[in-house]
């Protein structure tokens, strides 16, 4: 039974890692696109403002959901391990 718990926790870890990397990759792709378009001070200021507002609305809630699910599932797996 302990092997199943390790498998579940490992799977949750991998899913969390993949979700985090996907969010990071999307941000990296945006930065590459901005670099190809050219840089002017006005464009950089506009992008900076857009990033600050969109990051708080999109990336942080996504990461919060991912980590909350993993933490809750880990506690459930731990409780299952302790009480069975």
C-alpha cells in the first residue's frame, strides 16, 4: 500500500511540475515574440503594464489552483497512509 501512496504523490509532483513549466513556457514565448517585434521605450512600457495586470489575473490564479490541488491531495494521501 505504501507503494501506491508514493506513486500518487509522485504523480502529483509531476503534474505540478508540468503545469508550472507550461505557464513558464507561455510567458517565455511571449517574451520572444516581443523581442522579435522590436523594442521602443513606449512599447516596453505598454508591455510592462499589460504583463503586470494580466499576470495577476491569469498566471497567479493558475499556479494557486495547481498548488492547492497538489497540497490537498497530498494531505489526503498522507491521511490515507496514516489511518490505513
